[in-house]
C-alpha cells in the first residue's frame, strides 16, 4: 500500500540520488526508476558474517534507524530533476522480460539496462551524511540490493563513501 505524500521525495534528494547513480547504481544514459520508494528494515540480531556487521556498525550513528523511519511507508516516486533523463516504471513493468529483439518502444529499457528502486533519503541531523537503500535489476537473474552511505564534500557535492551489499543474484 502506498502512502500519500503529495510532494514525493524532496527535490534536495535528487542531488543524493544523482551521486548514487553516478557511482554506478545505473549505467544507462536514461535512469529507469521504480515508481514507488522502497522500505528498509535494518537487520536484527547478530550477523553470521562479522564483516557485514562491521560494515553496518561503521555507518554514521543513528542513520540506519533514521532510514527505517523515513522509509516505513512506501510512497509514490515523483519525477526528479536528475542530471540524466529519468523514466518511472511500475513493479509489474519492471518484472516483464526484456529482450532487445522484441522491444521496439524506445521508452522501455533495453536488455541489460538497470531498473533502480530507491528508498527515501535519510539525512544526519547536520545534513552532511545521507543513507539510501536501493535495489538494481537488469533481468530475472541479475539484481542486487545495497545500502549506500554518502557524505557531502566541502564543495557541496555528495559522494558515496561506502556501500554495503545485502544480496545479489
């Protein structure tokens, strides 16, 4: 169920999403984005992989909980002013098989293009750190989910500091 949020993600979040996309979340000229935000649920209990737990513990204090809070309700994703052209896709459309020989509509992703689903952006109290959970899919056996920690540089631009891989197929 989608929540009602007339504004959608804040336009300021476009800067964070741009930095994430530029760092490799999407390699296409056009960014194909799921039409609703993702929910993030932090892992609970001790991790069986110490390096995974250490990676989560190294994130800025409180950002995991903040991300869970801001992403608790799925919201409709609105078009954002990204540096690359952006197209929104429903979950149903994203799961359709994509084959370069059958896709003749240039608005649809081609085989190998990634569709990215994004959580809302969680920001630190001082506005210098951000956390985004995202899933990227380029086909039925080509997908992953990661958490990205971004920090604002002195120039004002956002830069990915660390990614934590949750799963991959």
